[in-house]
């Protein structure tokens, strides 16, 4: 696991930004499977330490964001 990439995704989300699956995969050369694994890790962390924050998916399914 590339911890810097995971933290960059977390930082974007926690600061109100959106994370695009296609964008992240293209920028970092990730497979979709790895991207989903990273998102599961971030979701698990939020459930444990910030239960008021939930990762949600945009209507078109292209971006992830935190819903409070």
C-alpha cells in the first residue's frame, strides 16, 4: 500500500474535496481494484474514528466525497 497516496486521498476527502476514481487511477497508475481497496481502508478508518463522516458516491458514480 502506498501510504502517501492513501493519505493524499484522505486529505482531499476530509477537507471537503472529491476523489475521482478515474482521475486517481490515471494519475498514479493504479488499478481499479487497488483504488477500491484504498477507499475501503479510508471508510473503515472513518467508521472507527470519525463516525459522523461517511464516504458517499456522486450520482453518476464518478466521484467520492464525505457526507457529514
